[in-house]
């Protein structure tokens, strides 16, 4: 079982103060903490679990500058066997489609049975890369997979999470792309010792030339969508920021809930 | 999991154990948990596969109160064996999810509470404290600790301590957002690599500035800086030591607190570092205080179950929380205030006051907070 996992290093923004940068097309990332995209973490874990069950090897691929090595090493420490980093100034500004295209160029020469990606990324959240990659490679795919029942004679049975709490069960012929939903497993902890152990492991680096791509096929020129501007959502009406000590705030919350009929 | 057993045997001197059972006899959680440290000692010695020995979820019940190690007549270190077993689990990656969250948060943000690094010193806004990385100078460094910096309840302890230190004329500064987790609980959860990283970061910060000693809010920071970092020339003191000394010299806390107060010994302050008298001395020096001691006090003190990473890992046992037993004892003794000197003890005991329905009868307070009432 040869498995490829596409992962992304993303900034953590949940608890951070977000500032829009000078271009108005992105946020300031200077002071932010980066980590593996949450969905991708589940995808790596799923790949390792499949390898532990069926044997084979796991290759992780990511796009981006040298800092991305940290994310790739983390995946190696989890149990991946090889890591590839795709980097080139020409990749800057790639949209979901172009990222899938770059990834497909890196994946084509490899042998694989399964390609896993996260459902979406925490930063852009398009959810396009997995299915687009499958289309470009001309193989089957299933998105939002929350269970892989098993793999047998070149086929896999997977569960997909649908809207409204429904679940779809698919029987797919391999190779296929599965986009992995959070909660499919419990990703293992990656210890500092574990990361140190893989510190010397080679990370293969490929650029535009090695991928046999033209500059106009990557980055913004190759993209089908362009971000014109980003903005904060308008402050909605009815929101109220409570101030005071913890006790005062909780009293106010209770009063409001009572007034609005939230509690008896 | 394949584990090299020989190194393990020697590291923890397992051949030295003669199975007397004093370790388990003193263990505060073994009464209600499957955790049996004596059994772990013998199994680690006799079983071929150490990997199987450590696959027990009750390994996470241990609070690393160190009673087992302190009671061992052969001078062995059962607590360290248990932490070593956790280290094997950590390296394999299969540990409780809540422990993973605390460890990952510490790696990313320098605290196990999942809070942003640049908000670490928000508790001190408007206090006008000196901050070493901002170019201020002071004779002493106040090492705040993650829980005092971020937990809204314990922030009040940090603020109270600032008032107390100012009252005794203690010259101090903080590291501000450059302070990072001391790593005490990280090491005890078995993440040795991360602990070393944090220790190196903190020692590097300490070396950048010129100060005489470090004063800590938490006995856990105090213990780890003193005994785990164990750097020559690094003088670290728990705040109760600093305040007791000042009170003995000339008590500047002249107000009255007319209350019956008892004191819960934090394991990391009392049992592990022998600081029993200073907290009691401070409390007894406050005018109006009637001090009563627990039956289980000092070396015999009952653990609150907040140590050893247990702030982030729920125990497997179904028994009553030890903090609840502690609170019941305090109420039965007629105490109105249950004093302590540790952020974890404060939180576990305060929770226990709520779960046992004793909110009207008993208040849990840090010694520094009681002193502020005596200002």
C-alpha cells in the first residue's frame, strides 16, 4: 500500500489578533504561530494507521518555503517514510486549482494506491485541492471521508459525511484521492525526541523546472481565481461585549439570558 | 512497542527494590485507582516486554506527589520510574488527548493553557511592573507561571502577590511575554524533550539579566527551577519564603483578619521541598487569625491531585476527588478559610468546595490573597 499525503503549513488564527496587511489581499502573518493544517494532521494519522495495517509506505508532500520542513519533519516523526517539498518563487499566489496542478506534477511519477488530503485548510478553506487533484490525475475521489472501512483487492469502502447528519458509503476503485475529515481518528502526539530522531532525514526539494512546469502555469498567472481583497465581516447587530470582573460578567449573562427567555 | 529494557533497569535501579510496599502504602491515589507503583516496579523488572507493562491508562492517575520516592527505604525513585514509563508512551505518541493538547500548546505558545504568547503579561496591565526585556532593572525576578498569568482566578493571586511584594519593599521585575513555561508538569507528563527545550529557553532568559534571586508563585515552578534545572548560582525561592522572612523582620501587614484558617500543604512545596513552616508562620502572624492544622498535614498532607499533569488529564478512578475529602475535613474542623500557596491546589480545592456544596461555609484562598486583606 503506497500512500501519498498532501499537507499544508498554516497559521493558527483562532486566538490571535488578526491584522490585514498592506496589500489588503492577505493578513499579517509575522507574529502568528504556524502548525500543520488540522485536517491534514488527521490525514497523516490515517495514512500511518493504514500503513500499520496493510504495510507499504507513506510519502508526505507539501508546498512552500523552508519553514515547511518543520511540518514535513513532524509528519516523518509520526511515521511517514519520505517527504517532498515543492518550492519555487513562481508558486507564490497559487489558488486551489494551481496547487492541485503543482501537486499532480510531483505525484505523477510516483507509484501510489491512495492519496490523502485534508478536507480543507484552516487558512483559505476552499476545500478544492483534493477533488481537483483527482480530476487532474484522472482517478476517483471521495470528499469529507470520516471512515475507511478497509482495503481489499484494489478497492476501498469509505464513509462520507454529508449535510444534515447523513452518511454516504462508497466503494471506490484504487488509486483514489480521499479528503479526510477531522475526527476520523485520534492523531498521535509527536514528541520533541521523535522530531529530533528524524532531523537528519532527507527532504526532497522540487521546483518549477523539476516538475516540468512553465511559470505561467503556476502562481497567480496559472490561477483561475485571484484574491482581490480581504476584509473583516461587518459587526453584526445584537452583539454585546460585557465588561467587568468574572462574577459581574456571569451575573450579567444570567440576567440577559433570563430577559431573553434563554433560562427559566 | 519494543523497549530496551536493560537501560531502564539500571536507570531506576530496579534490582534494588525488595517489594516492601511502603511506596504503595503512602500513595494517595492507590486507594481509589488501579495504579499500584509497587506492582509497576516488579513488573518492570520481571516482565520481558516493557512495552506491555506501560500500556495502562492508570499511569495517568499519578499526581507525582513523590510520596512513594520519599518513603522508599532503599532510596529508590518509583515516581521517576512512573514518569519514565510515561516518557515511553509520549515517544510512541499514544497518550490522552487532553495531555496532547496541553503539550502541543506548550510547544507552540509556551503555556499548557492554549493561550496566546503575546497575552502572557496581560494580567499585569496597569500594575506598572518593571519588565526586564524592556530594559528595566531589578534586584529580583518574579517568575509568574502559566497558570497565574492566564487563569482568571489565579491572576488574582499574581496581583495579590505583587501587592504583598511591594508592601515589603521587595524590588522585582518580570520577564513579560518572554517568560515561558517552566516545564515542571511537562516533564512529569513524560515529555522530556520538550522539558529540556523549555529549560534551555528559560536559562537563556535568566542569563541575559542581572538579578539576585527568582521568586515564584507556584511551588511547581520553584521545584523544577531549583531541583530539575539545578543551575549553580541560580537562587530560587518560593514567595512564602520571601514573605515569611519579611514578616519576621518587621511585619508590614498590620490589618486584622478575624477568621478560622487552615492550611493545605502543596506537595511540591511541603513534601518535596520541606517548606512547611513559612506558610504557617505567615498565617499565624496575621492579627485576628485563629489557625488550625489538618490532621493530615505537613509530611502526611493529602495530595489535591493537581500535579503531574493531572490539571490536564482526568483520572481513571471513580472514587471521590482527594480535594473533596480535603474540603470536607476543613469544613468539619470548623475552618472558614482554606489557605494554600499553589495555583493548582487553589483551583482543585475551589472546585471541590463547589462540587461538595460548601460555598457558603468555606473559602479557598491563596496566602497572598489573605495577606492583602490584612493590609
